């Protein structure tokens, strides 16, 4: 379970890094929208827990750099992926346990 979450985290961060690098080298509307769509998951999660506004305030005040914001978004994405992996694992384990209890033991 954690192996799959780790691989998915690496893949997500790799795609984000490639998109961000491409956006800086070859600016286009497509790459900008792709970058924003990748940022929407961690931004909404931070908004949900009340962390987005302080991050936004610190960025616009010049207290943190864009790299720091990207690092926070990356860490948030990794946490989201691992939480989803745990939730799916618990759900599937519970479902398997229920099926095994109800199946004939023959």
C-alpha cells in the first residue's frame, strides 16, 4: 500500500516539476493552465484546513519565496496521496474481512 502511494507521489511531483520547468522555458497558456490544475489539489486541501490564507499572506508580503510555496504544495500533495492510500487500504481490508466472514468455509 505505501509502495504504491510512494510511486504515485514521485510521479505527481515529477510531472509537476516537468510542467513547471516547461512553463518557465516555453511560456504558453496551455502550460500555465496545466500548472494551475496541478496546484489546485494542494491549494484546495490547504484551504480546507485553513492553511492557504496564511501561506498566501506570507507570499504576497514577501516573507516566503515561490519555491517555498511549491515546496509546501508538494508536501501537501504527498500527504494527500498517502492519506488516500491509507483510507483505500482500510476500506478494502474491511471489505475483504466482511466477505471472508460471510463466505462458506468449505
